[in-house]
C-alpha cells in the first residue's frame, strides 16, 4: 500500500504574511481614528440657556434623548449626524433646517437678507463656554427649540402610520422634550464652528445651505480617495490573483496514482 503523502498548504507563505501585515495596519488605522474621534468629540454642555439665563435643557436631557432615540429604534427608522436613512429623516439636518426657517422668520422684521445673515451667525457662532460647561442659545435659537418641541410631539404621537412609524409611537411629553434636546444638540454640533477653526465638529456635516453649512474640501477629497482606494485595492487583488500562480491559491494539485 502506497504511503500517504502529506498535502501541501493551500496558501503560500508570502500570501499569509501579506494578509497579516494588512490586518495589523488596518487595526492600527482603526485604533488611531478611534483615538482621534474620542479626543476631538464635541462637548455635551451641562446646561443650555437662553440670553436671560433660563435653562432650556441639560446634559441629562440630551443623554436621556439619546437613550430614547436608540430604545425606540429611531436609528433604524431615521438617522443622526447625516448617517443616512431609508425611511425617516436624518434628525440632525431635519432639526437644523426647521430651526433655520424658524430663525429666519424670527428675524423677518430686519429684512430678508439681514434675517438670513443673522440666522447664519446664530448657528455658526460657537457660544459654548468650557469654563462653565454652558452653551448659550440666542433668542432665535431658543424660540426655534420651543417651537420644534411642539412639532416633534405631533410627529411622534401621530395616531396613524403617516410618517412610517407605528401609531402613537411616542406620546410622553418629557420623552419628546428629551428627544428634541438631543436633536438640538446634534444640530449645534453640526453647524457651530470648532474653536479656532472654520468648520464644525463633524466637518460641516450634514450640509444645510440655510446656515451656510457646506462640507469641507477635505471631507470631499478624503471620501473620494477612500472610495478609489477601496475599489482599486479590490481590483489589484483580483488582478494579482489571476496573473501570478505563485501566490499559491490555486487549489490542491491532483495526486498521482
């Protein structure tokens, strides 16, 4: 009886080494980006006030709103920070757009051009005070926040499936207030400029022309480059696999009888 021969390994050693290097490099990049994300994250203020010092909402309200957002599956229905949604709206840009319209109307007595300019200044100016951990809203922003609480109450408590939600999805007034606080904070993050820089915390994303919130050039360039790298890398991998047999991934050779 012929001795059983040991089957050779399917992959060449060079292929395995390349995969390990790519694996390590990929996790290094992911770790670095995670570090940058957490060190550069937008602040969550202890309280948000109007010009008279009245508290509109607090950090606890924002966190409770985020919890409600996740508990009710609103990230599956819609999204936040411009992640994109199939059914519902992105609530960051939805709030920002509606608040901007309300602010323009609030300043309407100044004339259309000045009202628009005042609205842009309201939303692009960063009024967060790190020393007191307080965010100050203007009168127009405070007015928009109060009005949008009413809008979102009608939106989430709608007794039909008009908006793609279950009937009466959320009817608790406090929960609606917390959700609105979460949306308002995310809209502030998306539009207010980082201290000393000319773009917001998430690089002016999502965009909203009413407050001159346009994606930065770096955002566009790196998005395009990442897509090209992904598709180009896949293409090079397939081309190398089809061109050179010494890579070793060509199946077991038939044993001689």
